[in-house]
């Protein structure tokens, strides 16, 4: 009996040392907390899972696309960028990968970040013949402009946004003016959101630029229009994305790659279990839209959103980790 007790104590001690070694290997980790909701809640989910599940000591640091990716490529800090819009900064990302400063982990948005022209679902259901921008251009009468009812309105984002430039170029490429449409400058993000909310609450027609993942598309069900054209990367670079290009051609809007980047030093230190989690952790726009819509409706912080997600989406996040790690995370909640 004494030998059995001694063996049990020894085994427990070894397990404890193993857990301590695992925590020591992971050690301190810095996570970029970007200044938009989907990235903020992703950073908080990583913090909770890495701390509770893997014994890391995680710290959230303020981040944004360009400064965070530049710092990771040049200084190897922060350790993790959960939601890196790599399509927007290909030169910096390629440099960091080539120099061995960081590696790619999961494509966190499995279906990519989506931009384009949208119409409300109730309107799409009532007008099944409008599926693409060319279809739209045949019916300006269905989308009366607020200032001139004789014209159709396509609502655009504020000046300074890349999506605003592309929308203006596509408007020219598809002959918006000749078709009887006008491009409406909403002036700000709030103005664009307000135009959608106003139309949706009144069940009125609306068409214009928007993107996902966003809280608004989690609240209001919208349908993205097709383009009647295939994506042409050369044309996109030549003219579709260039504000002063006078002769844009019809083109499709590609999905942006949104991936998790991890510094090589942290990946090597943390080991295969932690890196394995970061390689699996991914979700769809629909999942994120609904989550950040809940956060907006409840004025929830990133940490509150992360806890809400872990409590209500167990079937998803438990596929990212081992059963043992999942048990630890559940206990922490």
C-alpha cells in the first residue's frame, strides 16, 4: 500500500513537472489586439485558450494591420497576429516569411474577408432576377435615389477607403451613369451603416458597398451580387483599384486572405501543441458576423465576446484542441 501511494505521489509529481515544463516552454506570449471587433474577439479567444489550455502567460498589445505586420517582419514582435489581412500588405508579409521572422498558421476566416455590392435578402427574394451587377443595371427604377427619384442609387463608402475606390471604378466599368444610376457618397462609416439600417427597418430597396465580417451583416441579412465577370488580377492592379484610371473594365471582387501569423521564435518555443491549435483555429464569416452582432447589441468587450463564444460554440472550438485541453478551458469558464 505504501509502495502504491509512493508510486502515485511520484506519478503526480512527474505530471506536475510536465505541466510546468509545458507552461515554461510557452512562457510569455504577446497577441496583437487589432482595433476592429472581429480581430479583437479573436485575440481574446486566443488569450483565454492559450492561458487556460496551454499554461501560457498571454498579453494583448495594441495593433493595426500595417504597424503590426511591419513590427513582426522587422522585430519579431508581437508573437501572434490572429487576424492579419495579408492580401492588403503582400510585400511586408512576403518579406517576413522569406526572412524567417514569422510563419503562417490558420486561415482564420476560412471563406476569406468578403467585399462587394449587396442587396437586402428580402429584396433579393422578391426580385430573383437580380443576381449580378449587370442584372442590377437593367433596373434603376427599383432603387430610387434619395435626392432624385428618377435615378437609381448605389451607396458607396466614405472617401479614403479602398473599397470606395473599387466601387467607384466598378460603377464606371458597368456603365452606371448610362444605365440611369447615381453613386451616393455616404460620407462616413456611420452614414453607410445608417443607410442600410434605415432601408432594412422599412423593408425598402437598397444596393451598395459593404464587407464582412461585420456586426451589421450579422444583424441584417444581405445578399452579395455577382459580377458577370471573372476576377482578373492584372486588370485589378491596372485599373479596378486605381482611383484615377479612366477606363476600368468589368471585374470581380476577390476575397481577401485573412490569416494568423506567428513569429518563428514563439512557434519554436511553444511547441507543436500550441502551434497545432493556431493551425486549426478558424471560423466562417457567418459565425463571426453573428458573434460581433451580439457584442454590438450588448456593448460587450472583446473578453466578454470571447467568453460568450466559448460558452455557446463548443462544437466548433473543441475541434481546435485536444479533449484534455478542452476540459481545462471549460473549467476556466
